[in-house]
C-alpha cells in the first residue's frame, strides 16, 4: 500500500488526505497546531460557534466546495456579503449596501453630493468594463494568453480615468476587505488577479450580489466531519507536531519533526503557505522551487533571518469583540463587511458575524476586526494570521507551479494557488492528491454571470415576486449563473421537498412570465435552466408547484384562488401566448383525417426509440407493481418492469372474463403486446386496430414471430371505420381514449355500442383528469398537448360516464384507480430513457428532444404521485347481462 505524508492540516491538507484515503492510500497528516482547519478557526462564546476565518461560498462560484460539503453531509445556511465603507471615522465618505438606498445614502448629504453620484456611475461603469463579454478587460485577457499580465491596479485605474473618490471610497476598500494591506500595496496588485476574483465572486455590484452560504454552526463542523472521515479510513492524524524538514530520498521522502522523529514515505504533499513550504525544503530546494514559491508574498511581519525569504510587513491582528465603535458611525450603513479607513494608511476591516453566520440578533453584536488602531473594548479573543498578496509575480508563479509538481516526489498545494480562499485550497488539495494517484482531476468551472436586459429584469422581478407568495410547501431555490440566488420556502414544515433550479439564461424569466407553464417547458427544453438533482430535481419541482396550486385553490382568502390545471400559475402576461396555443390545439381536433396526423406525430417517431425505454413486451401504458413495490423511490425498483406489465395484462384479461370462444377487439393495440398475450393465455381470436403505420409494421412482425397469425388480425383502422355488421364479445382499449378528444367522446361510445355483442363487456384503461378543473383544462393549452400528444385530451371520470350514458346503453360494472402505479411506471421509463442517451442521439434525435421527453416523464409522474390525475380500469356492460355476469358473488380482480 502506498504511504503518503501530508504536511499541513488546513483545507488543502484535509482535502488531499481525504481524497487519497478514499482511494486506499496509507496517509499520515501532520499539523503543528493543536487543531485542524487552518484559517477555519472557530471559538465558542456563550454557546455560539464564531468563525474568525469565516467561510462564505455560493453554489455558482464555489461548485467544488459545495459538492465536498454535501458529500460529507454538512448543513449549510444562507449568509450575506453586503459591504460598507467609513472613511475618517465616519467624518469622510460613509455608505453601505445592505439595505438598499437607505444604506447607500446613510449619509444624507450624499444625496446632494455630485462626487458621490459620480462614484456610483463609475461603480456601474467599472462593473461593465470588467464583466461584459465584448467590453474591455477580462474576457480579452482570458482569450489572449499573449496579452500583458503585468498591469497593476494603479495602471488600470489611470488608463480608465476613474475619480479619486471612486478609488478611495470603493476600489481600495474592496481590495482591503479581501486582502488586508495598505492602500499603496493594494494599488500594486495584479489587475488581472483582482478583477477576475471580483468577477467570479460578483463583487463588483452595489446591489444584487450573489446569495451566499455558510456552514451551519461554524466551520469547525466541516473540520470535525473531515477528521472523523479520515480516522475512519485509517489516516494517522498527528497534531501539535511541527515538521521542520521534508527531504528527498532515493525512493521517496523523509519527513523530520522538531521533536526529532523521522518517517519515510513514497510521496509527500506540503499543504502550507509558500514561505513555510520553502523553510521545510531548506537547502534542498531547487532553483525553480525557490523562484516559483518565493514569488508568493504573504502578510507576515519582518523577514526570515535564517533564509532571508521576504515577507511583506502588513500582518493581520484579528480581534473578536463587541465594540460598536469599530463599525460605521451611521447604523444604516452597517453591513456584513465594513471597511474603516485609518489615518496611518493601515487598513482596518470589521466583519459582522451576526450577519455573516446568520445567527440573528444578540444583546451585543459579535464583531471581528482586522488591524484596529487600538485594542477594541469588550475583546473576547485575539488571533493572528497571514494572507496572500495578489501581486503580478504571484500571478505568474501560479501559471508555472505545474512545472515543479511531483518532480522530487513532492507535491505542493495551498490556497495560494488561487485567491487564498477555501475553494482555492480545496482545488489545490484535489489536484495534488490526484497527481500522486496519476489521474486527472475534474474540477468545477465558474459560469459567466447572467446579464439580463431591462425586460428580463422586469420579468425576473415579476416571477420571483409571484413565487414568493405562491410557494406553500417545500423549498424552491433559483440559482443563477454567477451566483445570484432566490429561495422560496413554504410554511408547511411537514413536507421536505427541495429543488434547486440552476438558471443559465435570463430568458427563463421572460418565458415563464409570457407563457406560464409552457414557458417553463420551453426554457427547460432549450437549456435555459437545469436541475441540481439530476434524478429527482424536475419531479420535485413539479411536486412543489402542484402542492402550491392545490393550496392556492383551497385557500378561501387567496387572491390566486381559481379552478386551475394541476399547477398552472395563470399570468395576465401569458394571455397572448395562451390564445396562440389554444387555437393551435383547436385546429388539431381528431377528425378522421386529423386523428391519423396526430397519432403519427408521436407513435411514428421510431420503433427503435420506443424500444429503448419500454420493456421487451413494448407495452406503453401503466404497469401494475407488487404491493411492496409501491414506493416512490427508483432505488427500490427491484421488480422488473416486464413483470409489472405482464401482471397488468393478466388483470385486464381476468377482468374481461375472456375465454377461447370469444372474439376480442383491441382498440389502440399499439405494438401488439396485449393481443399476443390474450391469445396466449386464452386461445381466443383477436383483432387489433391502430392508426400508427410504424406500430402496425412491428406488431405484425411480432405476431408472425409468435406464430399466432391464425388467431390475430391487425388493421390500420380508425374506430369510427369499424364495420357495424360484426360483433365482438369483448372490447379492450388501454390508453387510447385519451386520444379521442372531448368532442368525439360520445361517438367513441356509440361505435363501441354498435360493435359489442349483447352479452359483451367493454374494458377501458385510461388516464383521467379531475372533474373540478376539467372544463378549464380542456379549453387551455398545455405541455402535453403542445409537445407530446397533439389532439390529446384526458377525460374526467364524469365525462366518460356522461358520454357512455348519452351514446350507449352501457353501464358501469367496476372501476378501479391504479394511477399510483403510473408514477412507478414513468420513473422506469425515464430511467431507461436517460441511460440510453447516446443510442437516442444515434437515431438522429437531438438534445432538445431528449430534454423534452425527460420533462414529459417527470411532468406526468408528478401528476400521478400527487394523485392529482388518475388511471382508471373500468368495466362496462348492458343491463340484464346475466349470461356474462351470472355469478353475483364473483368479484372483480383488483390491482391494488
């Protein structure tokens, strides 16, 4: 077993040890302090865990951190990254961003200050200069590696002509709040490093920044969980043990500690600050290691006299305290991060932990201040640490770091390989660990920020405002590319449904506002949004909407109350689109000619396509699962779908009471699964009709392959074209009446009446829509009608019985709702469909088609899971049919 040493117990060391241990590597982790976590320093005051090196992240720009924490089962909660500036003790410029205009104009005089208004305009211009794809800076550098990366922030400011107030009251405070240093040092930073960091973290906006998260209960929660995982995987964790030398041997590395102990390993990862790393390498450090690692400057004090490694004299003393004097003078300006300019040109920053860690109000605020001029009153704890300076030299060194990785069986990782934040440390640890394993490391990428137009901004406001009052159950999160996040939580705490919608285009909002549920479908099909949970995210989204629709309909005082479809939020803004889709649907009525076109659009797509997700019987209707299988979790689908479909067909055959003497008609026979099975089980004669040419071809082949040509006849025929002279003992129709249409329901029952023998039975299986909203549903457009089954209309139960009573002498003998089984059936189809992604593309279909059908499966599954729509098996007979129903004590078999 490979033995690897990891030196340093910060985020980089913890992650690299974790990755290696999961791969079965024998790991020893060394940490000189008595705790793990590095900058993730947590202290407990009055039962509250307070982070001195607080952790903030958002799902868009910290994807790997989010994934790592979720894999550990760490709870996260909302945080905030608002910002305030207070110069000259509040006598100079003072403003904030936490509470909109009231914070921005905390100093009332700034309303009439033209220089302040100019600064606001320049902040907007600065953001546009940096972020917009076709504008000025970052995208040009990103796409042109030959561009000069030596430009300092001061040079950039001069070239753009920004004002003095913009620099003093915005840009330097932004830099100083991230990297504590003097204003002169901030202006020497690498322009590319600073601006790319601000762009990635959406740190260039006055308002509307990304929604941030933090570890619930303090960062020690994740550190303790990682330690627990490491120990459980056999990692030797050694704290209070300072390593003084890492040396290269002929076949590995030597690690020597200050207590005199030594161990040899095959490889070593050094996960410490770059200056500390150079000290560990000592005189064995190569020229390239000294040159590259020495370029990373830190905010330590003084110099290392032993090796003369420069360390920038701008250290950070950190105080945890209650002193309100170290906050902006105007309470309205108070924000999560507060920059306080100091007279001696040192930067002082105060972090408001109540807001950053989201633990609410306390009698006295919990504040953390870096580098105050004097010790704060009510100080609770003091700490010191260092920070990377994002210099031009550091940026260049980061590009060259790969050239020294693993050269002497030594790998280097720490947050200095990025911007010195937790995500950077995590990525560095992963890269080093996978480097030792000899494998490539797949890291998440930060998406570009969305730039909505004015109309899209209006649509976003409209949709988010609607959802804030509409969602009643579960938790729906909208996460935009770039990090902006909206969370909508219902007040029904019994329902734990969660859904994270990842929005990739602002068209998402516009489509929903103008097309309602059809807009949501269009947005998904065109890739405007995706789901964080690839398996159940879409299903959960529909479940949240369905529950909200039901609740709003039931609420007597709700402004949203109306008889709706099963989740459609009706917007006045969607009226024009609704009218357009209604007329399209109106002209698809199922006349003899149009019915064939409608059927062909779905069933003639490709027999090969349907074979990819249906079971081998090619049955395209609700299956019946065993009682113990009625679980809403695809992980428990241990019963084969084919077995469930065979059970359904056997139940229908038994309910129809078919024997060998009967002539049976199957209306909508599909690919012939039922006609083949009923003949095999009973020996009857069977006729199947379909309007799909592709179905007919394959069904005829399957009948021939089964050797049942003498018992089965298949026809390309509309039910209205059946000869009235021939009578059938039994008529079966499974999943076909949904394609009849509201206007033709009486005609369907009239035709069945004409061809059914006097003592015959009619057996239907069909999807039903709730009676209370049927009239609105049938008159409106919808996803299924527009994208999947043109001309289709799910009948309500009363619509079926009223058509039966109007057009025939039939009456209902038995009815059973098996709809809950359809949820399981659809989940099977979806799972099979998504597994055959490449095969579907090979058939000539595209990604939009795949997303359309994924949407279709989950859209329908949600309706059945919520029991909003049903699936009935019904048996019809005529009054006085004692020949068939002669035993009054014989019950009908049940699927439930």
